[in-house]
C-alpha cells in the first residue's frame, strides 16, 4: 500500500513537471518532504571564545561580521587603472528596444 502511494505521488509530481504547473509541483514536493524545520545554529563572538545561542545576538553578530567584510577600503593604484585599454563606446546600446524586439525576446524565453 505504501509503495502504491509513492508510485502515485511520483506520477502526480512528474505530471506537474511535464505540464509546467510549478505551483502544484512545489506543493506536491512539500507534501512528500513535509514542513521545513528552522533552527538557529550557535555562532562565536568576534574573539572566538564565547558561543552565542540567542537568536537576536546571533543576527547581531552576523550583521557585525558582514559590515566588516563588505565595508573595507579597497585601495586601487590609479596608474594600473590608467593602463587599461579604453574600449570604443557603443552608442546603439543607448537606444530603447522596440515592442517587437521585446516581444521576440519574451517568445524566445518561452521556447527555451
């Protein structure tokens, strides 16, 4: 009986995938795998000694870490940047695409 249920569910999910019914596909997958469990994993403080277990403090530590990681000075030697070759400007890229071009691009996306 259990095997019959799995075969039926697999056929149903495959049918959703074949007919591009994404919402039903993901709903069926969720029914098979069940609900997600969210848990917070402990994180160490900046000095690496203390273990943080409180969700608010963990989020605060992640914010601190990302702030330090993403907001660093990046010294650039301007003489190196000046040595890069200048490519010609392609002014055609400034023109707004026509409705026909947008429609053709959308149709190409559907067909792929």
